[in-house]
C-alpha cells in the first residue's frame, strides 16, 4: 500500500497558484518526501524533494508541516502545460532498497 | 546531460513470444529500478539493482520476468511467454548516490502491447 494519500483530482485556473496536498502520517524520521508529475505517455518527471524544511526550486515549492505528517506542493503560476498527474512519494532514508511506492496521484487540470 | 533512455519505445508482441526491454541509465548512476505501469494506474515496483547486484526482485509478478545488469550500467528486462496481462508501460529509473536523498530519474518508458 502507498504510504501517501492525495485527492483524486483538482482543477486550477491558469495563472493562479495550484496547491496540491499530500498526507503521509506514517513517515519515518529519515524518509524524504518526493514529488513527481506524469504527463500522458511520458515517464514521471522529478519536481522537488524535502526532508523537513520547506524547499523551493525553479519548478515549485514544497511546504512540509512541522510534524512531517503532511505536505503541499505549490505551483505558483499554473500554466496549461502543468496539466498532469502529480505523485507524492515517501521513501529513502538510510536503509532499504529505496523503491518508490506510488499511489494513484492527483490529476491536476489547469483551466484556461 | 543525457537522461535515462529506454528502447524500444513501443513493442507489440503476440501472446507466447519473448520480449527484451532495454534501459540505459544516466552515466555514473549506481542504482537502477524497473517499474510496471498499467493503464490508469501508478507505477508499481518490479526490481532494483545496485551496480550489477540485483538486491530486490520482490515486485516481479512471475518467474516469466527476469532482469539483469551484468556490467552495472545497461539493464535488460526480459519477459518470457508473454501474456495479455503483461500489457503495460515498463519504466526504468536510475539514481546516483549511495546516500540520501536517492532521487530517481525516470526514462520515457516502453509501451508493451501483447495481442
């Protein structure tokens, strides 16, 4: 079973911020939170990752709650090309095979 | 730099045929993963290599599935006697360091259709 839960789908107006939530209440202390997105017929694309601090890169921002039980991916100015399935994954740490367990993700539709 | 590449991108096989799917990871990446993605579903883990050693094959669905990475770089996923339920996208991912975070980078996938 996936270690994360996400809403099945969300809509966002073009140019507005898209906020995608993820619950990972069973996360362990050394596991990272990763976000990927998958556009139809392509492989998952890495967006961002974090451990406990908030992170920002050229694609997005990641806000992780203090208890690390949930996080939010923020796309600050969504465009039509951001329409995709977004996956939140918890993995990594110092042991194990570091395989990813994908859930069903959030299907984000950016509306013109 | 070059990303993960996979070939072929599309493969049509008749039921019972053997197929071989190739993955070229990012140069220098130690870890390599195979995933299977059925239509409308998230990817599911198949197997994991660290260099040439296959350390986890718990996700391989049957003994018809076999993966190898003999020299620690290119990997091949082989499916023997293909069945219709094997139809899926097969994704390969690689990651470089042997310390956290072990971010995985995915290839475009091979879409397999078994008729």
